[in-house]
C-alpha cells in the first residue's frame, strides 16, 4: 500500500529562491500548498477498499494517526462529491444590462418582472478556454467563489453513512456469541 503525497508550501506562498538575498516579494492573497510529488492509487477493488484496509491495518497496529487519516479521507471523499461548485448565477437586470453580458456567460433562463428580468446565467467554459486559456478559466471560477449546494452535499454524505452502517450491521451478523450461565 504505497500511496503518499508530498506537499510543500512556504508561509507566504512564495518560493524562497531569491539568489540575491534582497528584493521584495508581495504576499499573495491566499496560501496554496504546492504538490510536488503524488502517486495514483491503483487497485483492483477501488479506493474505498484500499482506504478501509488502511484503516483496519492501522487500527490493528495501533497507529492512531494513520487510522484517523484513513477515516478522514473516507468521510471527506463522500462529502466532496456533493461540493461541486455551482456555475450558474442569478441576477435581476434591465434590458440594457442584459445586452452588456459578456460572451463568458450564457443566458440559461429569463423571467420577466415588469421592466426588469430575473436572469440565470451559466459560465461559458468552452469560450473562456478558447479565448483566455486555462488561466482565464481558473480566474473566472475563483471569482464565483465556493458556492456549493449544501443540500446535495448533505444528502450525499447521509446516503454514504447509510451504506457504511449497512456494512457494520453485516459484520455484526457474523459475530457468534455463546453465553453459558454457571450457577
């Protein structure tokens, strides 16, 4: 079970490779770890089985840190599936504002509200990639923020817990206990 990721980051997000020792660097707005080396997990049974085996082995070997890491990964992965960011945006605009929409956004739906309209727009990823490249798309996605649908994430997490608890109940059915009373 060789699955590890080495991540490095500096406290200000900048690399410490100043050869002249001087010069000023501006601190970025956020610190992002830089992954320098990663291994892909390849198993016949899938990631879920490998993480579960990792957790059980760590528990048997009394490796609390590895066990907690495996448990955290298992719980986190299920919830992450529901946290895909929403690429739509809703606005109440006038006709003039609607005409000013850039090609980076496509109108998905319009509902008239008198002289205004409720407009649902969706990010035009293909156009952004063609004209601005991957860097431009990344900037647009960052501007959207981390708007995720909490209801979907909660439903995915709840359903995964039901599945996990079914496995626990199946394991309990395999336990056979004989209790004798000695008088």
